[in-house]
C-alpha cells in the first residue's frame, strides 16, 4: 500500500475549510474521527495512535470536537499527523 493512501491522507488533502466543516457536523464528525484515527494507526503504527483509535469508537464525538480545535491551531489531528 502506498504511503499516501487511506482515509487520513484523503482528509488531509481536502481544503482547510472542508476539513473544518467535516469536523463541525456532529454525525459526520464521528465517522471522520474514526476513519482518520484508524487510517493513521494502520499507516504509522504505535501505541498512542492505537489507544486514540480505540477511544475514538465510543467517544468519537467528544474527541472530534477536541480535534476540531487542534486542527484550527496546528492543522492536523492530535496524535494523527499526515
């Protein structure tokens, strides 16, 4: 699999406004959060991305709001860089 494939790579290729919009809509927020977290874990591995991906399943809505603010500040998810 290519390094730049997967849901996380797709998300980070979107314009900044689209990224914010996807994280701002509550139902879509959870889907994007889970998709980016698991994609980042499968691409990079590591214990912290795995823990974040597991936590994102039940608490993705809350985690998504944190990532919305993190994205505004740093242009990537917390513990899930492109």
